[in-house]
């Protein structure tokens, strides 16, 4: 049975078209059920970057393509069997993502699998894809380096302080950028202490969402003596924090490091702060340089990840090929077992119960040992693409499928 | 027997030093190989010390070469306490090459041989040499931590784009660990010096230049502890002071061979 993948992704399809075929969880589950039909299999994977339909069954490609909006057909890719499997493994490993190695996709593949309508083939395919994704993340450092300015700021904070739990974080500004940076710090164990903003109402709103306290902008100098990390992103035209403000707080800090992250343009924090002892100020350009460097590291790790994915794809191909010989192997074993049972029945009258038990055991062992090597060889032949030839030969030699006396 | 243990131990330390270099370039399996090299090397050196102790007539590490052997064992042993943590692996790059070189030097100068004899009382040597060397080992590791602190601090100040590419301990952890190591090592040095001074008083000897330098070293580290824990000195200033103390430790180690033994 052939596996078909029809899909679109961020590589070739603009967002205007991607959003036309994007599916919610419920829609993906319903479409999977519809595409699987009678005796078929289907799993629909839909994220903001891709919509992919994995289908097994009669007219799989035509049915999958029909499920996508006509405008997207020119952008859609169609892959079969090995290529489709390799593609899914790369997707699960994050190698096909906008940011190589991003971790969210693995959860999305799992959700698609659980909501889909997989049969034997797609079940094995998706389980192996999830395994490949986990293996890549465990055996490479592809996911470790930050991929955004906010994540880089949080990673820098860890570089200075280690565990962020218990550190005092001061967020200046109540916009989206401040919130994103704060959330990245929270995801690494930090708790936000204060949100300072010119408009106290906006500041209080963000503080509530982050579980912090609101602080008037004029009072950030007081908090500097206690803060460990300051993240600033306001729309102010001048500096919100000058070097003199920070210098005034230094005696009370007694040499404790202070990391200041300036995500605003124009800048909020006086660059002269960086020259003060134990103060480390990073602006948006500095952080972008850090991200560019870590992205290069991710690409290096991606090469190792590709090797892992290729090995997994080869394993899947061998398994899929072995399916060609499974019916022949099953028939051969059934025929042998049938002959054994018939001969045992004939001997039943001539043997005692204990003798019959011994003969039953011996003949079962002989049969297993005799059929073990042909079974292994047929599976090996299947992996090397000769499976069908061997299966036909076995059927012919042993008369499988023919009427028996 | 000692030879059979020395060479594999040196080989393991050498392997660990080389693997730490590999870890600095490509973090991963090389770091694990290095950690195992340190563990195996240290166990083999421990066995060597046991063999030396069994075969010796008195304290086996009473010579300069012997004390160097014991010093290496203490340095690696203290490093092993937290050096296996993946974030501290890079510190091995400073510790293990030094350990391998000093271990080899100890061997060349006869510090790893068996059957050593000592004219001095065992208890005095165990306490004096053992405690002073344990303190020196602690100061050596504190210096390595401080050097790593200054290197990382410099990278942060220079805003190096590759700052996140190398896995090293956080700045705060380096600062804290160096201070704690000195805090633990200083009492050992104090006791070692006290034992030495007591014996000096009994024998009616006089304080030589090396003893004066040892007292100066004690003064530097005592100042460090007072400033760090009394006045909350941290960061760069504390790291420089720890390195200044270590410079005196190096002078003492070199001076020991010429004056003390």
C-alpha cells in the first residue's frame, strides 16, 4: 500500500495561501477521518508554517489534493513512500522549520498523530518520526542555542547568574517586546519582580499578567540597588536610565553583577553604563550578533541531525519493504503448521500422552528452526528491494495458495 | 608495581587533558571521555599512593617530589568533587594539563617511587605536609576558578558574539565557588602552619624566608576571606586577590624544593 504526502509549507507558499488551508485541531481530525475512508489511513499536520496530509489508500494523492484549496495546488509538493517518510522525519526533528531545531514542531506532530486516523503504516511512520525527533534533540545541541533576541537575552542572564529562580528582574516598558523578553526569562525559571512604565496603568496591566508589581518610571533608580537583570523597551526618545543613576546604585550592590538588556530603538539605556564595574549592557545590535552566531552553531548541529534522520528513514524503508514478504512468510508458516498438526493427529493413536507431548514439542522446535533462516533472508531481501521476487518464489516452491490434498 | 600504576594514571590524565581540549571545540562526547579520564587517573594515582604508603618506612611524601605527587592527587581530587558537572568541564582544561605535567615532574624527580624513608616523625609530616598541601590544592583550584571568572567577565565586557557558544559555569557560580574553596582551604593552611610553628618552637629553630612567605600567603588569603565575607567584596577585585595569593603559592611550591627539604 502506497504512502502519499501532499502539502504546502513556508518554503514555497506565502502566508496568504497557507492561511487558506490551515486547520484547527478539530478540523484536522475530521479531515483525517474523511481521507482515511474505508480501510485507508490519514493524518493531517497543520501548523502556522505548513499543512501536510499523509494518506494511505486508493487514489490517495487525488483525494489529498482535492482536500486542499485549488489556489494552493501550484505550490503543493507531493511525495511518496521513502521521500514522504524522510520529509516527516525532518519535520519532526525541526530540520524543515523556519528556525532549525525549534522544539514546538515535535509536539505538533504528536498532536496530529493522536488526532489522526492512522493504520499500521501511518502508526509506524509517526511513532518513528516522534522517536527521530526526540533522538535528534537528545543527541545534538540543535535546540540549545537561542534563536531570537529575547531568548538570547534570557540565555545571557543564565550565563551571568546560572539559576534565575530568586533573581530580581526589573522590566522597563509595558509593550510587546518587554513582555516577550520577560516571558523568555520566566520560561528559564525567573520571576519578574517589577514592571516600570511611564503610564502606570499599562505597567500595572503587564505586571498583573507577569505576576509582578508595578513601579512608576521615576522610581527605577531605587530598585537598581537590588535588581539583578534590567530589561528595557520603551518608546522614549531619550535615555530612561543614565550612567549616573546606575553608578549611584553601585556601592549598595557590593560588586554583584548587573545585566542590562536594552531592546529599544532609540536606546533606553545610556551606553556608558557598560563601562561601569560589574555592569553588562547589551543592546539590540549586540544581541542580534549573539543570535547570528548561535544560529550558525544550530546549522552545524543540523548536519549531525540530518545523519540521524537519514538512518531513521532507512530503518523505516526496510520495515515498509518487509511488508511485501509478510503475507508469504505468514502463509509458509501456516502451511508448515498445518502439515505438522495433521501428522500429529495421525500419530495420536500410536503414542501415549507423554510421547505425544514430546513429539509435539520436538516438531514445533524443528519447524521454528527450519523456517527461521528463510524468514530472515526474505526480510533481508525485501529490504534490498528483492522481496517480491523471493515471496513469489516461496509461494511457487511451497505451493502456497494452491489447493492442498 | 608503582611503575605499573604511574604510567596508566599519567596516560589517563593526558587523555583527559586532550579530551578537554576537544570539548572546548566541540562540546559533547569529548567532555564525557575527559571526565572518565580524570576519574580513572585519580583512582590509579590513589592506588599508587596506597602502594607507596604500604612500602614506605615513615611518611612517603616527605620529599619535594613526593609532596608534588600528593599535591597533584589533592588538586585532582578536589576538582573531581564538582568537576564532573558538565558546566565545569572547561575548568579541566586548566587543571588537567597542569596535573599531568606536575605528575610527570614528580615521577622524574623520584616522587612516585616506593620504599621512601623519612627521618621526621610521621604525625608531624602527615599534619604539616598534608594540611599545607591540601590548602595549596584548594588555592590552586580557586585560582583556576578566578582565572575563568576573569576570562568570562572579559568576554561579557567585550560583548563577544560567541559568548553563548562555550558552556562554562555562570559568573556568579565561579565567584561563589572560588570564595568557598578559599574559605575551606584557609583553615587547613592555618593548622598546617600552626603545626610547623609548634615544631619550630620545640626545636628552637628560626623563621626562614620560606616560612615568612607562607605567613604572607596566609595573610593574603585571610584578607580575602575578611573582604569577601565581611565587606562583601566580589567579582573582579576578589578574583585578582585570589590570583595574587596563588602567585605566592607558586613561589612557595618552587621554594620548597630549594629550602625546605
